[in-house]
C-alpha cells in the first residue's frame, strides 16, 4: 500500500483514467446491466468515470455498504448523498438493495498474476464473490500493485476473474 500511497495525485488521476477506459472497453462491461462499483478511499483507483459511462449507457450502478460481517450493494445515482460508513468508506443509504451484480469492481492492496489479491483483511469481497452474487469479478489496480510472486491464498480467499490496470486487462 505504501507504493500506491506514494503516487502523486496527478499520477493517480491519470492512471485511474487509463484503468477505467480499459474496463469500459471490455466485453464484460459492455454486456453487464448491473455494475458493482466502489467509492475510492485514499489512493485507490478512481471509479467516477466508469460510473458516469455506465449511467450514460443505461446501466444500473450499485455501491457497497458493510453491515456487520456482510457487504451488500445498493443502487446508486450520482445525485445520491453518500455517508461515511465503517472504515471511513463512503457508502450509499440502504434504500434500493441490488441482489445480483453482473460485474463487480474490486479494490485491493496487492494483486498477483493468478487472480489472487490482498484486500484490507475483513474478507468482504471474498464472501460476496463466494456467495455467487456476482457473475464476474474484476480487480482495479495500478501496475505497481502487482507482485510477481504468488500471494498467499487461504481457503476463504476467492480469485478474481480479471485485473484491470493502466496497461490493460489480465484474465485469469
């Protein structure tokens, strides 16, 4: 996370645009009717451009909200007010629950070339993916977050289907 946090604000914005453009041009994004995005915290890859593109294309966008040990996605409109939830993450109000996500965008601290990721240690995305509430999971990262050696993976960890960086998309 230190490497990601060391990125200059301009680099974060520029690289985030490239990541989002890669996702927007993917067949998974094009085919999805419901996108599970996230509101970035700190130096995470930005998502506003993707949310805007999805809304312009008539797609439903949902953002996560943590509720105890569970993470649920609620429909989001750009005019909706977000509130600071657990862990300082901006979350939607629990109004319009979305049961299934076609494409869920996943943040993380580190990623490997086999689809493994290190998140923030609570397992929210792993549980969400393992419960089958998403058809396709795609991590969003800067290339500096990719490690060449495999990341440790436990029995509860779930691999991603793909990883998007400023250099394009890797499929697993």
